[in-house]
């Protein structure tokens, strides 16, 4: 079973760029059926999708964060990364990396869901 | 933009049926997934494609979707089911969307 592990600074100052890396334990990072995503959760609040990247390089972002976010992928290292610039206290959250699976079957497209998650890493902007 | 709405909280007695709803425009066409998150843990998928249960998820969990509402049902709710539950769907205009989450209390 695939494992994902987030890494990066846990504390940063306002206006700095938040940078996190997710390391994937197997070769599924190059599987066409998966996108690789960042999701965050402010303390005591709900989940917010940040964006996703595919191994061929295509990426998609939450419209509310799009102007500040870049998600990239390095398949040779089995890693994908998040950069969020101009951080503020509102970006304080647990950041999860996750694998998004495209459901297909006899009836065709069946949606997407996140089938594997990292443990999450708390990033505090202060 | 596409949004998903969940009740903030649901309470159920042990052994009874818990029903958690998720509402969104034409949600029936967007294939809902559901996640369970316990304190300090990562979310775990308990339902996908509206009604499909991943291996390892107890049979007491079931899902459905009709028109604008998706529903996660837990039959014979157990104390271990107490957790936050999030719905999630995909929309062509906004990509991935999560609901605000529902805190399920078993008391």
C-alpha cells in the first residue's frame, strides 16, 4: 500500500513562501490514473483542496488560492511539492498530501476520490 | 462556484441509524465521496462514487445520491464511528470541492 509523507518547515513568518514536499513510496506517481494533491485543514476547521498535479505536468488549483500557488512534480525522486507565496496567519493549517484516484468502470467516469493520505504536517505562520 | 453544504453536527444513540447529508447543485451528476476523520488523524475514505464502499469499510456504512443531495448512512452506529465526516465531489468548473464537515456524536 502506498505511503505518502509530507516534509518541510513547521514555522514561518508572514510574507514568506510556504514550501512543502510529499514523498511517495512507490511507482504509482507515474500511473496515469492518479493525480497528486495538497489539501489543508486550519485548526478546528474543515478540509480545503489546494490543488493537484499529474505526472505529465498538468496542474489544477483552487480558484481562491490560484494566484499564490504552484504545485510541481519530480517523478525521478517520487516527490511532488507545494509552494504558497505571500503567506499570512490565515495559511496556518495542517497540510496533507494525498493521492487522487479517477474512478472508471462499466458506466464510464465515476468521479474522483482521495484513496491515500499522508499524516499531515502543521505549518504555523507567525 | 460549486459548493457543498453539510449539517455541522448530527447526534445518534448507539445502535441507531445515523444519516449525514450533503447538498449541492445537481450533486447526483457529480459522484460524491465521503471521508471519516478522527481527532489527530488523516481522513479516510468510507464511500466513493456515491454508494461504493472501499474494502475494509464496515457494511453498516452505505451511501446514496439523488438530485441535489448525497447521503451517508451508518446503520447500527457504534461508538467507534464518532468522528467528523466530509463529503467531496468534483465539478468541471471548480475541480475538487469538500463540504464543510459534519461532527457525528454517538451518545
